[in-house]
C-alpha cells in the first residue's frame, strides 16, 4: 500500500514537472497551454487491451480500416458530413511511423446542430461517446473497440473548426519531410519504452515536438506546399 501511494505521488510530481516545462516553452494559438493540459488530464477514454496500447510498426491495414470506417460514417450521417480525415501516426505511411493500434480520424459536420444530433447514429455504429476530446477544445471523441486488436477513435467537430487544418497540415508535412518524421518516430519509441508511463504522460511527452513541427507545417502550408514536397 505504501509503495503504491509513493508511486502515485511520484507520478503526480512527474506530471506536474512536465506540465510546467510545456507551459514555459510552448504556445497554442487555440488555448492556453495550462488549460489544454488540464483538459487532456480530464479526458475520459475506455480501458484498452494491451495489444491496442502496444506500439507497433506501420500496418498497411490502417488505411483500409480508415476507409471502411469513413464509408460507414458517411452512410450513417449522410449530408451532415462535410469532411472526414485520417490523422495521427496511423495516417503516415511514407516514411512509415510506428503507432498504437488506434485509428484516429476527424469527422467534420456542417454545423453545431449536426454534431449534437449525431449521437444516436454513432451509437448505432457501435461507438461510445467519452465527452470532450483532448486534441482541441471544440471536439468530442467517440471510441469503438474491435475485439482485442484495434480501436477506432472518431473526433467530431464542425467544418469551421481551424483545428482541422492544423492536423491535416501536420500529417502532410511529416509525409513530405522524412527527417522530421524520423525525429517524431524516435521520440515516440523513447516515450513508449519508459516504464510506468500513462497514456496521459505519453501524450504530454509528444506535445512539445508536436508544436514545433506543427509550426513548420503551418508555414509550409502557407508557402503554397511546393509540389516536390507534397506526399505521394
């Protein structure tokens, strides 16, 4: 019991230190870093089987799984859907990134009313809502776990949300810049190898590099994305 309590104290202290370091070194145009960290910490998610949590090499099946899931969403939500985008590490095939077996995708709906009305349709698709998402203050996230092997995570927002461009630029920039992709890969593997790290701490550990690369991705996008840099 004493060891468990000491472990919790050490974990809390470690998380507080990581949060302070991020606040002093990062800027998020959408919300203060401290608020983002609190929101990430409060985010609810299901208990995931070990095979889903484990970092693995790129799996070509991720793209096919996303495509099938996107079709299910379009069929269920119809004209309310404006855009569906695969994002995160499972969406970066070249150069391939390792990832947990969780297929993240955003579903942009035409307006806030459509987002509020989507609950029943998502439940029929087998998804469970977990409230506010950790990625952006104007998203909600929904999870579907398929067996013991793969999870699908749908991030719902309106089509006007500027976060959409942020994650799409980040994805495309990594595809077009192998060196940055390698840096991100090395960090992910180092974090995954650290013992006794929660999913929250894993996410915090990636955040500084995400902001750095995201800033470059935004500038790259504004410059017109030189054709030779675009992902194939």
